[in-house]
C-alpha cells in the first residue's frame, strides 16, 4: 500500500541567514548566531517583516496522492513545483488508501469528521474494485496505442504522484500555517506536519516564530 512521504532534499541558509538579511539594513553582519539574533528573528516574525525569511530556502521530494497534490499546488508564491508527468510515464500506478474512512461532516467547510464510518471494509473494497477497473482500462488504452497523455484520463485521484517542492522559508511557513489548522484535510495536514518537522530542524529559531499552529 502506498503511503505519504516527505523527504528533505536540500536547503540553503540558516537562522543566521535570516538575521543577517535583516541586519544588512544597518550595514551590519555577524558570523555566529547568539541570543540577540533570536530576539531579532522573533521581532521580524511577530511584526510581519517577511523579506528576511525569503533568503533561506528548503527543498522537498514529496510522494502523495493526486488529490493532496492538487490542494497543495494552490500555494505558488515563493515556491517552485516540478512533478512526475504521465505524459511520459506509463508504468502501473500505485494508489493511496486511508488508514480509516472518515464520516462526512454536515459543515461543508469542514469536509470530514475525525469519527470513522462503520463500514470500513466495505468502503475499502469499493475503492479497490474501482481502481482495478481504472487500471485495466488504462492498460487497454495503452495496448491500443493510445498516447499516455490521453490514457491517463481514466486514472483516479487516489493515484500516487511525486514532486519536488522548493521555496523560501517564509513561503513554506504560509503553507503550514494554513494546512496545519484543524479544519484542513487530514492527508494534506499530514504533508504539512512533515514539512514543518523538517523546517523546525533546519531553521529552529525562525520556524518557532513563523508558525502559529
């Protein structure tokens, strides 16, 4: 069964990078981080001075289902996205299956409740059957020499995809401040939680003050 992965691939800069980007306004520069830098970073974050946080970068490789990727792809400012393309790839797809099927919420803004439905096995079987039909149709189209970019249209949103996601520390803080909220979709929140974990290790001081969830 395919699962969600968020791997940190690369990064540039540190908490000191953020502090020095702000300090350059006074023609100042420091070689080592100290307590004064944390105070400066806190001030920048709490007063909305976002530009110094845009000089630190981080890159991820993420594996997640299509429906999660399309939600996250809405975030574009300060971020770059390159994804595997089924225009060129025609291997048998993998599919994501939730660990539990959640109950529908009456509030449409919420989307779902944390409460699981009773018929877990039946829901899983329905999904599996649909995926088998879709994969068989996909392979049949390819055998008829249909191009992959058209054959892919029969594949479901549970299909896994992979992408590189790179951007500034500030841009990813905006993603996480939105997607870590309680009303965010659980699978999307899982990606945001893992991004947040990586950022808190790479930029511990900045991330502490940039994130609100």
